[in-house]
C-alpha cells in the first residue's frame, strides 16, 4: 500500500456529489448568513472540543483546537488547500442529522497518532503508511465522532 488515493478512489469518495452544482452555487452568490455561520461555528466548537478531548485520551497527549472558521467552499476548494498525500475519513450520520463529518489529515499526522495510540512516543513515522495506521486512525475518528454526536444530541 502506497498511501495514495487513485483517481478512481477519489471519484468513488465523491460519488453522488455534483461538483458543477456546487461551483454554480458559489458563483451565483449563494452564501451562508452571519447567523448560520455563528450557529455552525458554535456547534462545531462544542462538538469538536468533545472530539479533541476523546483524541487526547486516545493518544495520552494534550490536543488543542482552534476557534472554527466557517465559510462556504466547494470540493475543488477543499482539494486545492490540502496537502497531498492525505488521509480522508468520512462518517455519515444514520439518524437525527442528514450529513456527514469529514476529517482530512496529513499522512505524517496519521502515523504520529497511530504510533501514540499504540503506546509509542509519536516519533516512529519513517515507515510506509500501512493498514495498521489506517485502522488506528479510523478507530480514532469513530470514537471522536461518537463523542461529538453525543455532544450534539444534547444540544
């Protein structure tokens, strides 16, 4: 495994998303209102704070998050600003909310988190990205989003 997503894998991840519609929405001036941005920012801050606390307990390290910045973006915008290769994790909500959470991490960060989860010092990152790394980061994302969803449900 080389850790790189093929174009077919990227297309599969984005299936069902019409990039043309997203681009036309942005170019047509569709934006979030200030109230919508504030609400999304507050929900994100609370739920991701809970997720960061969960990650902190998994890696036995302090995890600090920043204040969320809410803005409208297309998939192309997101792809353009992220480093490659990266690891893309996506969790869909089954009930209550229609949507998903996406976490994009640098390959090296995935290796550090996996090493810390396995009891290492976070410095064992010279090896290739493996299924073990992907499994560890998948479990971390699962637990983080589980605690975030619990936090959101209490709002």
